[in-house]
C-alpha cells in the first residue's frame, strides 16, 4: 500500500474517532452500528451501493458470500488496498458479524442501467445467462447464482442490481488472476472460456434487469450447480 493511501486512511480513522468523541449521538464504539460505518462510507447507506457503480451492493447478499470475500481480502485471494487494510488484522468472528449484518439488510434495488447496446448483444447476453454456451463449455449463470439471479444461501452472490462496470471488472480480475476463490475456483475456469464480447454481452444484460422489491437470495439450489466450486459448500455433486 502506498504511503499516501495509508495516510489518507489513517486521517479518516482519526477524524472519525474525534467526531465520535465530540458527538454523543453516534453509536457506541463497541456496537455493530459503529463497526459498519467504514463499510457504509464506500458501499452506501445499509450497503445498498452508491451512484458511482464501482462499489458493489452488499445489502442482502448471502452472509456466507460476504464472509468469504472478507476472508479473501484478508488472505490475499482478492486485491484492493482499502479492503485489504480493513480486513487484514480482523479475526473471523469480527468479519462474520459484519457479513451477517449486511446479509440481513432488505432494501430496495436501484433501477436498472440504461445501456446503449444493440438488441443482438442483449440477446446474446440473455442466452449466456439463462442457457449458457455448450460449445464453449460455459454453463448458464443461473445454474449457480439462482434461477432469479439473486444468489443462493449461504455463499453464492446475486448478479442483479450491480453495475456493468463492476461486473466486467470482477470478471477481468478473475481472468488475469488478481481475484480468486477457494479451490476449485470455478469462476476462474469459466471466465477463461468466455470471449471478450461474451463478457460484455452477459454483463450488459444483467445490468439491465430490474429487481422486484422484497426479493432476496434463494434458500436452496433448484438443481445441483453445473460445476464443483470450493466456495459453494454442500451444494451437491456437479453433473
């Protein structure tokens, strides 16, 4: 981490501590309401994401998935200086508490993005997400991420309500190896099979879908996932 970034983080933490000491209306320092304040600074109120789109929605994501990502940042499988610094010295119980807090948040999703892409691109994206591509050995996204694409408890994230920029960035990180999951890392395997145009098409279609209110992750898989993934515990044997 650069000295300037570290200085920025340290200054922000010091300022928060001073503000806390001066404002008795702020939550106690040992409460979960206080602990989530650094998360909300980037991920938005209740973790519902911000207008910029790069910081993803964490509200309502399965707690097991959020916990896995905090471990990945702490243990070096994901690379982002702010998140690494935040998780580096925290124990499992502390990170699990944060994950469970945001996993229980049920807040409205933002309206879908208005993207300037052709109908052919969107149709290709829809097919990849809902049916996959047998020739490329790419399974449909919904086979792991749930039939409604809002995730499956305890550890599979939803793909809707997230910006295309963020989705492309994460798939690109898997492709070049700066993001990883527990082995076998099925996302790293899948993204290597996808062509750049396919990544654009699938993420454009996902970013353009509206999410009904009062919806959340599915509790079980309708069918066993298409691949065995290390980050999906006890999901059934892949066909």
